[in-house]
């Protein structure tokens, strides 16, 4: 499954990736005007219109003795998409672990287990409120789909230029950090001087006198 996803993202099969990408974008854009049930029903009806027409065509060829009775979608019917008991157990365990981890992490953030992490979470939620005002979750999902299918291919084709830009940005950030550290070192007050041995010896008789008086 992971290999198939990578092949789709990197457009190794142009026809298959184009169909998947176009279908996803069209389905998500259709959700702006229609409900999810309506969109899903129309997609299934469109697929069945194509498959039904092809099946009738092959059936007609079979009646005319021009086709030996081969089913046009036999490869799809023979494809085994079922899961074994071991694969089902592993999949359920992964889903349960992900849910438990998410619940534990949200509980830790909400009830302030770590001040720094909770502050970061508050900042993220505050930024999401502005994002929710400016756009919708469906728009973000469409943008994410377009980015997934375009950015890896762009990086693959412009890999040298992107690496140069990344190195330049890292050098700039490193320069800014060193500049900030130098300014901090210049502004920071000097540490108090450590007591010298002479001052310690001079203070010893006074301490002895205080002890005797007590």
C-alpha cells in the first residue's frame, strides 16, 4: 500500500495518478454545493454507467459469437481485497494505539501536564480560530490534496535549486542566531567576582570572634 501511494504521489503512472487526482479534486469541490451522500451517490452512479455499458457491450459480442465469454472486469473481481486474521488484528491494534495516544496527548495538554507544551497548544488553537474565520476545513483539505500531488514532483524536478535555497536559509538563520547571541553577550551584566583567598583569610578572624561571642 505504501509503495502504491508513493507511485501515485510521484506520478510514476501518469494515467492512474491523473484519474485519482482529478477524481479527488472534483469530489472535494463538489462538496461545496452538495452533501457528501449526494456526491458519493453520483460518483457510484457514474462508475456504474461506465461499467454497465462495457458489460452490455461484451455481452452483445458474446451473443454474436465475437467474444468467447470473457468478463471485462474479471481482473477486478478476482483481486483479493480481504484481510487475513493476523492482518486484521494488527490493523485493529494500530488503530487502538493511535486513538489511545491521541486521547492521552490531548488530556496531557488540556490539564497542563507541561506548561510549555500547553502554551504551544494554546497558541496553535488561537491561530486555528483565525484560520477558521478566513477559510474552511474543506478548502484546507483540497489545498492539502493538491500539495501532496504537486510538491513531491516539484522537489524531484527542482531538487538542486531547492537544496541551494534551503542551505541559504539555514545559513541566514545561523547568522541571525550568532548575531543575537553576540548582542546578548554584550548586553548581559558581568557575573559577580568570586571571593579571593585573601578576602577569605581576612574574614576568618571575624567569623571566629562571632562564634566565640555566641
